[in-house]
C-alpha cells in the first residue's frame, strides 16, 4: 500500500508487529468466556470463583502493565518483549496440569501479568513505528488487530471446548501464542533502554499527559464491560436467540469497519470529528439497548455500540499519544490500557450488582447517559483549549 507524498507506514516491522498483536490477543479474548465455564463444569467451582477468574487476570494486568517501562529501562526493549512473550505462551501450557480452582487462579494471575507486559511492549513498539504524520491511521490499524483478536478468540474458544474439550483450547492457545512470538522475533527491535529514574514514583509508571484521555476511556470501558459481560444473559432472558447468536458478531464487524476509517479521518479532520460522533453513537446504542427489547432494536444497538467504541478507542488513544513525549510511548500505553482493562473489569463487577438491584433496562439507560457525559468531559479537557 503506497501513499504518494507521505511517510511510509506499511514497513516490514510494522506489518510483523500487527500480526504479532493479533496472535497475542486471540488467546487473551479466547479465555474470557471459556474459563468461567471450565471452572463451573470442569472443576465444579462456585459461581463466585467463576466470576473472579477474569477479574484476577485483569487485576494482574493493571498492576504489571505500568511496570513495563521500568523493565525495559533495566533489561532492554527486545529482551522484555521476547521473554514476556515466551512466558505468556508457557502459561497456556500450565493450564493442562491445573486440576484445582486455586491452581487455575494462580496461573490466571501470572498470565495476566505477563500478557500486560508483552502487550504493552509490543503496542508501544508499534506506535513508535508509525510516522507522526500518519499517527491516527497507524494506531487505528494496530487497535483493529486488537479487536480482530478479541472477535475471533471467543468464537474459536467456545467451539473448540464444545467439540474437542478444554485441553484442546489450552493447546491451541499455546500454539497461537508461539506463532505470534515467532513473528515478533522477526522484527528488528533495537536494544534500546528507555530512561526511567531508579526511584519508584507515579511519574515513572504513568504518563501524566495521557491521564485525562485515559479517564475518558475508563468511563467508556465501564459501559463496554457491561455489554460484554451481561448482554447475552439479557437476551436469553428476553428469549431472543438471534441476539444471543449475532450480537457480538454485529458489534465486532461494525467496530472493525469503524476503526479502519477512523485513522484517516482523525489525521485529515482532527480529533473533534472522530471523538464527538464516537461518544454520541455509543451512548445512543446503550440507550437503545435499554429502551427497545426486540431483536431488531438490540442488533441495531450492537452496530451503534460497535461503531462508537471502535472509533472512540483509537481516536482517544491517538490524542493521548500526540499530547505525550515520544520517548514515553510505553508509559502512555500502560496508562491508557490500564484504564481500559480496569474499566472493563470494574464494569463487570459493579454492573452485576446494579442489574440485580434495578434490572437490565435501567442499567443500560444509565450507562448511555454516563457515556454521553463524556462529551462534556472531552470538551472541558481538550476541545476548549486546543494545544496541538
């Protein structure tokens, strides 16, 4: 792909990085629906343990993602990326030997920590490979790989577990992670060591200039976590089988399509042209989800949420990257994705209680209003005092 008069984007390192991200995110997303069922049916655990297995992973991811820049400063970018990638692959093999709920939880925590490091490191590498003049477009392609892995993973995992059993899921995840690691090995990664002060401080772990944008993503991720976790149960209770089967397919296709268009729109028209419509579309989808309990209404909501979230995440991330120092890419990625992971986990935890107390429609209507409020947050933080 060529762009006359523009800095090259589709270089060999960038393309290999995209493939590596895809193959690392497939096992990440694959386990989200599979492991709770495995604990319930395979290990006869409690519902509380089944609900906590993904929370343990996300908690570890939040704790260790912000340490990536410190690891890179001490050991070098290439060494951190390859070692964390290999160990993440190995954790998938450990599930084969786990016969207790405690064992699965410990492996899940370890896997979350390693995934956070390898994901932060490879994503930061990808962002450094994108020319500044095409930052929006390049980051949109990278996040598209994240979404593609998140879309394929659950489908593959659920089908493998139903047809071949859970051990087949663990073996497949190890193999696909290994394949991703081989692509990463083919990237010419410089042996650079970002400067991080020896002392432990907030500024070392997080990028202060990326925090406002990351807080917006935190709010959106809380709403998105509520959709990911509960909409299938909601549709089942409403006896809408087509929604159960196709809601996430529609949302994923809409989100991928939106992300592919978002980058160029951001680069040509600026952040306002992306972020305002994205927030409004996502809020509209949540309000529709809470207000219309029909197949057509809920699938339309899936498309709106997919487009809105698909535009918002790369748009806001690009904003965070552009407003932060170039040599702080790992810290920016850690800050941004810590809020993203934390929001999804927090959404699942808090909204479970809210649904029990108030019901699905009220919770989704509230999420729609909360999401819409992000337009005011964006205006107050950025649009009112443009600095780029």
